C-alpha cells in the first residue's frame, strides 16, 4: 500500500531548478490523493510562465513513479490559487 508519507518524502527530493528548494517545501503541491496504485497530485508553478514547468512535471512523475506499488502518477496543473511563498519560504529565500 502506498503511503502518503512516501510521496511527501519523494517530493521533498525534487528541487525547483530555478529556486533550488524542493517542490513540497515551496508549497507547489496543493493536494496528494492516493487511490489504490495511482497517485494524483494537484500542483502549481511559481509562475505560469515557468520555463522549467514541463521538465519539473516529468521529473515528479518519474520519481513518484518509482515508489513501490505506484503504477500511475497524474498531475493536475492549476494556477488558482496563485502560488504565494509562505513566511518560512520567504525567510529561506532571503525575501524577508
């Protein structure tokens, strides 16, 4: 059985190439749903015009797909709500 924790730990190893912080900590992942052998993710980018977007989505699919028991990874890309870095992320990025 696929565990939510396994998916989160995998996402924490995937860095946004521009910011060099993982997609989970950045808050780009809005929802994780596990249905049998499928992982459904709802996510966004730091900006709608992210030049690394397609690469990032493929990297997530590939790496989450290596979790034992995962047969399918689906990503729903959304831009609402618009991504806003948390206070913690702002501090990590030197924005505060």
